[in-house]
């Protein structure tokens, strides 16, 4: 059983991303959406947590664009997906857990 | 695959209703089925027809109504959350002695059991909120 985790809070505002990355297992996916996408920027305090994560890490491209974050600012190892990719991730994992 | 969608946040607050709408649209475009969209807590405010956003802004309620019409979606507003926030259909307005109702086209008011049922009927339940 694998889980898709969604995180919608900035890691500079709340600890959800850190907790989520620590809880997520191998085979899981962590998708940053809404203000959560600030966590995907390379070279920040969140970057280390992301590179240590066992789960695959993804970010929603539309929410990056809405915040003026260019895709070349996204840290290595993070995959940028669209809403169609969000749907695919939800189907590929057996449950979706929203970190609200 | 069957998806249930839960919206726990009102429109124009952060982004939950927009995200849920975009997710629902993308799932439908991929040929998936949406068993129900359940509006809970402040999410019930998505279901009032009296909102008048500026013309150059998106109309979140209308977007849901139109998507619902196009795909025959079951848009359910939680009754207890709705009563607390003044979201009423004709029957509820009458029952509570109110002089008006405001439920938007395509939405219906029902109980929390509909959320449980959506969870049972769906392969995935995806929650959007704050």
C-alpha cells in the first residue's frame, strides 16, 4: 500500500512538509501544491529534507507559475507535474492523504 | 477509476476550491468518474448563488455549477455546516422559517452520510482545504 501525500503549506510557514517527508515511505509520493510549492525552490532550508526523503517528490507546475517561480529554480530530484499528473499520482497510489 | 472529492474551504479564501475544481476537471478529462463532490465546513459557501465576484475574476460557484451540468456531477453541501453559515434550499428555508433561500443551481443539501458513502463508493477520496 502506497500513499500520495499532498502538502499545501509553505515550509517557511508550517512544519507540514518536514513531517510529511519524514513519515512518507519508499514507494509513496509527496506532491507540493498551493503554497506548498515554495518548498520546491532549490537551496533553501527545505531542500535537505527533500533530498533525504524516501518518497518520490513532485510539485504542481501551475501553482509554481502562479507564484512566479520559474521551473529552473526547482531543486534537483523534484518532478514538475500538471493537474493531469496529479490525477495520475492519485491513481498510482492506493490512497491520498492531504496534509491540511 | 472512481474519485470522491471533498472541499473544506470557502471560495476566494486560499486556494482549496480552485484546486479541487482543477483536479476534478483533470480527472474527468482523463475519463475518470467523480462519484460526488462533498462541500463541508466553510466549503459550503461555494454553493450560494448570491455571490457576485468582479467580472474579470473567476466565478467559482458558477464554475462548479457548469462543470456539474456538463458531467452530471453530484454536488452535495453538508446540511449542518450549511445551516450554520446560512446556505439554504427552498425546503430548509421553509422549515426554518426563513424568508429566502440561496442554494446555487446544481448543488443539493444533504447529510454527512453522503461523505461516508462517497468514501465507500470511490477508489480514492481526495480532500482539499486549509
